[in-house]
């Protein structure tokens, strides 16, 4: 590697910074109004009144990921205790416990149909389980192990029961046919680890977030990004489509959350803490977990959300 003060590297960084600033200035010229000005006459958002409805206990180590099923009732969690748990969020009961071959799970996904769950992490593969079929020990049957990654599996989402899309530490996005276990497509998506994926409401596109500080919009049928969004100053750890499909929100290591408008191709909101050591300026704070919150999933019907934490617990809020 060249030294950090290498003149050529410094010059390239300066050129890149100038190009980035030029891009931001050109974007501003296209903006006829800011979100703050457009909403200046709108009353303040009401305080969030969500409270803990269920505390679901059962994991014996940090819970790294949670995802709701399409029925807005069941969810799946993955933990460093080496287990997936299927929960009934209405009752707080465990429906199934699935032991894993690797405890280093980083991501879980629940198929919208409720028939399958997927998980992956430091084992560099995505494993699929059929919840409607059991093996000889009575555990949900593993039907696929999707290998072929050169880095950890950081995120996965089902595209129906036949296909799944994944992002990984080798900078790639892959789409798989679950019936054959073969890749449909496999391409470099970012200049760093892909750490988050969000599907559009119509299922025709998706957003990715990466440690390269950018987000990218993709068409399901293509392997080149439609748009690239800049703004964050550190890793983009989380992305989520707005229900309208016209915007998406992000969360980053730079301690900010942002909203980007797809049609105007730029950032329209920047949510940042008032001081370096405080939380986001918000219309409510959900208190309950006793350690870092690792993952959040909102029910499709919008009536509840579920969170996972290093405190080994899962909470349902509503």
C-alpha cells in the first residue's frame, strides 16, 4: 500500500472532493424548494406514544437481527447463541427454535408468505429453512445452503418463495434461484462492504447501503445502479424505503439519519443530534433495552415494530 501522505494519493483525494462538491452544487441548483420551507406551515409531529407490548425472552446471547413476516404477526430473530427463533408477537410465545451450524449470524429474513426463513453471517453463506417441513429431529428442514461468497453475509431479503437477494462483505449483491440453488446474477455493487438492502414496495427495485458512504438504487432486472446517493460521512449501516416508494431513509456511523428523494435525485432531510454525545433530535424515544439495539423491523400493516438487542431480549412496541 502507498504511504498515507503519498502526493499522488493526496492529489486524487483532493480531485475527488472537488468533484463531489461540484455535484452537490449542481444538485442544489435543481432544488426549487427545501423540505423545511415546504413544511414550514405544518404543525409539529405528535409525540410517539409507542410502549413495550411484549418482552420476548429466550436467546442466551446477543440478538443481532430481527425481521417480520408478511402476516405482521410472526417474526424471526437470529442470535450469537447459534439459534433462530420464530416468535408469535401477539402472545410472545416461541413457535419454533432452529439450531444453526454457525453461531455467527448477522442477518435474518422472513419470506412474505411465511413459508421460509433465511440467515447468514460470518459463515459466508446464506442458509434457507422451510418452516412447514421438519427433519427427523422435529426442527425446520434446511433446504438450501447458498455458498460462493468471499466475505461475510450482511443482509438478505426474499423475493417471494423462489428467489432471494443478498449483500455481502465482498462488495457484491447476488440474486439466487432457490429451487435450483444457483445464482441468477452476481455483481460488484459498491466500493466497500454491502451492509444493508431494502426492497421497494412494488418489488421492482431495491436500495443498498455500504461502508463506502453511499447508497445506490437498483432495478431488479439490471446489474448497474440507476442512481448513486452521496451525503453521509461514514458507513451507511441501514437503508429503508418509504412506503410511497419515492424516497428512502438511511442511518449511518456518522451519527445522522437522512432522507433521500429518488425523483429529485438528492438528499431532502438531515436528522442529526444537537450535540456529539446525544441521540437524534426526535419526536419520541423508546426506552426499554439495556444494551445496544441491533435491528428494527416494522410490521407490514404498520401497527407495531419489533427490536432486537445485545441485552438478549426482543421487544414488541405498539
